[in-house]
C-alpha cells in the first residue's frame, strides 16, 4: 500500500446491499428475488407447476419489462432483464462454488426465459445497425479501415474526463465496475476454441494463452486486475460489485455469451473480438493516464500497462490471422464479421458512457460516501 492511496469502502456497501435494496425496492427487485428463488429450486423443470404463483407473477413482470425496455427505453427494465439474463448465462462458467448452484444449468424453463429476453433484446440491438448497408461493403477493406481508426481514435469527452478530472474515488469506482469483466477475462474466448484445427483456431488459442498467463496464475491477466484492486483494499471476489454494474455493461457480457454459445455466430464473435483487442490499448491509455496523474503505485495500474503492450499484438493477430482469413473462407457471409465488429463497438461505447456517467454521478453527489456513512451509523 502506498501512503497516498485511500482505502475504498465499496466492499462494505456491497455487503449491505440487501439492506439498501429493501429501501428502494421496486417491482423489478421483487421479481429478481423470485427469479433467484426459481434458480435455487432443486430440479426446477419438474417443479414449475408447483410454484405457479411465483412463476406467473415473475413472468408478468418479465413481459412488462420487455415492453418497457424495448418500446419505451426504461433503464430499470433494461437492468432487470440483463441481470436475469446474466443469472442464466453465468451458469455456463464454473465459479468454484457449491456444485448444487449448477443443478439447473440445462433447465428447459431457464432456457425458455433466456430465449424470450434474447429474442426481444437482440431484435432491438440489430435495429440500431444498418444491416443491409453492411451486406454491401468490401469486408476486408472495411475491417482494415475500422481497425486503423480504432487503434488511435480522437479523445472523446468521456476519455478527457477520465484522464483529466476523475478522482481516486472515481478510479476505484471504475475498478469496481470493470472488475465484473477484469476478474474473469478471457472466459468467453475459452468457449469457442474446440473443433477443427487450422491457423485461425491456433491464433485464437494463442490469444487465450496470453490472457491466461500461459497457464501461470501469477501472469494471468485477471491476477493483474486483482492486484490493482488489492492496492485499495477492495473486494477481489468475482462479481463482488455486481450491484454497481450498469445494464449497458451487462449487455456486453450477455451478448458475448450469445455469440460464443451459437456457432452460427462465429464470424460475428470473431469480428467482435477483433474490435475488442484492437480498441483495448486506446481505452487503457486513458486509465493509465488517470492513474499516473493521481500518482498511484505501479501495482494500481499494472493491468492497463500490460494490456497496452499485449492488446496491440492481439489486435494485429485478430485482424491479420483471424478476421481477414475468415473473410476469405466465407465470402458470402463475411459481412457478419463487420456486423460483429460494429456491434461490439456500439455496445462497448454505450457501456463506457454508462460507466463514466455512473462515476460522475457518484463523485458529484458523494452518494456513495453518504450511503456508506448511513450503513455504518
Ligand atoms: Fe487481457
Ligand atoms: Fe487481449
């Protein structure tokens, strides 16, 4: 620990999140509790009928949330739907916890809930992109131009805020939200590696190996993220700050669960990962600049430094050895690579905007600090 660092008490907020939730309870909070109850029901598929009242109340709320989110743009509804979807999707990863948590991993009922949310949500997402225009582009040219632009984009107002204004509390808030992905990063990539061997597959494996520190926990990227959080005495458990995660960030995770789950979307996933790796260094340079301005320790910024180096390489590999060869192999479907790329960018930008909004609100209102004091008194 460095003496100029403050300890960040969000961990305590998280521990008391149930108290906080009960104060601001809404119909979505109640429905989320019902969902958790269903999730924890042993052999759920055979007990859906026996839980008819919970099920029908939950499903009513789900339906009204779908129209509130995708017809009226209600943020609470977006959040509720993405949290439920994530609650189902996360069962595809192993969390080294109680094995009974996975009893309903292949539940048909949960699968039908996922279908309902995904169908409405994905239609809404796709409607924001001019798919017909994408089907006409010169794919290789489009990918090369986009990657060149996203490698070093002009600074947005959000980037400026992070670089020039964000306080140490804001930095910790950023770590708390980003830890949702940072502590399990690379997990999504692990889900699409099996199958026929070729150069594309080997490049993807190479990226995964680097994300996973070539099998050494001390070099795994998530370990560097954990070290940053430990510098501030933060909770380093995965999902430790789940309640702070905006729906826009959850949507990125859920979108990746979908495109890695369905091999039909392999080109979309590959295009999306190309954007993710290409655009990483520019985002991480913002965070590194903030950490340097705040005179934080090396460990408190190590993850960003590592990624600026490694993701420049990963971005090149993804473009040259994955996306462009796939464009050649699948000429009539190749536009899906651009769709995946553009969607990942759209969703990442939206998530980055939401994260900065959340940090600014917390900084301006001091709401986090007030909340902590209330809980402690
Ligand atoms: Fe990484
Ligand atoms: Fe990477």
